[in-house]
C-alpha cells in the first residue's frame, strides 16, 4: 500500500497517563511509559516510530507524575518535531485522557497510540487506509494465534468493525493493537465531564458509523506486567524491530 504523505497533517496523541500499578514491584517509581529499555525510556521507541512515519507533532496525554516527563520532553523535542503534554486533573480513563488533549490538536485526523504497548507496524498505511475509506475511526488489528487474553475484534468483508468480543475461549483471532486513527469529531464527542473508556464505550458506539479495522501480522509488545516488561529488551533487539 502506497503512503506518499505518511503522517503529514496528522497530529499524534500518546496515552501515557497510567501509573503502572502492576510494575510497582520493580525498582523506582517511574510512570510506566518512562520505564527504561536498553537505557532509553520505552516511550522513546514510540516517538522513533511516528517520527519515521512523518509525524511532526505529538501530544502526550499525561496523568500520573507529569513532572517526571519534563526532561524527556526537552530531550526529544526539536524545531521540526513538536512535543507537548496535556495533563488530566484526575484519572479520566483512556477516552477522557484523549478528550482532555483536544484543545492541543491542530489537525482533523489524529493518530492515537497507547503509551504502554508497541505494535511493530508502520502507522502510515493505517492512516492511508483511513483516508481512502473516508472513515471516522480506524483501528489497527493484530492477528494472533490465541486471542483469549485480549478479546477479539470482528470485521466484515469490507473491513468494517461489527463486534467486540470479551476475553473468551482460546483460539486465533484479531485483537486491538492499541493504534488508532480518529477524526477530530470522534474525540470532540467524548464526554468531557467523566471518565470514559475508549475500548468499552467509545469504540462500541461507533460500530456502523464509519468504523473500520485494518488487520496485519506484526510483533506486538505490552509492558503492563513485570513479565512482559522483562521481555521488552529482547523485543527491541530482534531484527526489524524499531
């Protein structure tokens, strides 16, 4: 799939507000996205990915210990790569955190990433598919042999999302890879006065309203547990891992 424009004209929001309670047994009290991997914050690898795809502006949606990100912002920003933060006053869920970043967005189409997971897939083709379909929302889907841990996402022959299934019996399926392309109007419609879950509220409400899934096969990592965080070093040493 050709993606001549990459992420030009697409602001990026990284949901990086989580405390990472399951990682509290590890040394230090860092927010989860700042946990080091090969001497670099995990979040750096996400910035490398979107920068390589042509992104020029990234907003970090923060909650827990936002002051811990100040040095990171200074180190990663440049005259050609704008890096800002939007801080939620209280925990608002993934949807609420995204809604809190709305005032900092300057584009009609937005790429959204989870700050504690990494899909080894170029996000530019996802944005291209979104534009081609004139979609309101497009979600990157990973094809896995066992989707029971994550729950499944079902799409029809045209790629339209038709159903989200909760964690269920073992078996192959498509899972939410934590990478989304959304129109600004979707973010604007998220309630601003209460916690909202993108996964449990916003996405199901978009079924049948221009919501598509783009499946692929790629390496996927989340650092939500001590075990998966321990695997992150090997993940980024693999050939082809960004």
